[in-house]
C-alpha cells in the first residue's frame, strides 16, 4: 500500500490545495473507502503521524504540517 501512497503524495496534494479526504481520494484516483483503509494501515504501522523531511504527515486528523528551514 505504501507504493500506492508514498508519503510525498500526501505532501504534494497538500501543496496543490487538496483540502479534505474526498478531494484527496479524487486526487489519488481511489475511492474514499480505499483511502480510509490505507490511512488506517499507516496508523497501525506508524502511529498518528510520520516525519518526512521538513514536513509531518498527520493521519488523524488528516493533514500536513510544514516547517521552514
């Protein structure tokens, strides 16, 4: 599942103005149910968030936190 949704996909969607789960599912070309399943798997494996470079992908509630250098 990580191959389908690399963490950078969440970050890029955020940068492109995706605002909610529906828009994210549409952006990724999957159903909301599939997206929810993928997010739940991430939570099981990584917890509520994961740091990616200067960004943090937060799974619950879904969002991206970006830090400045």
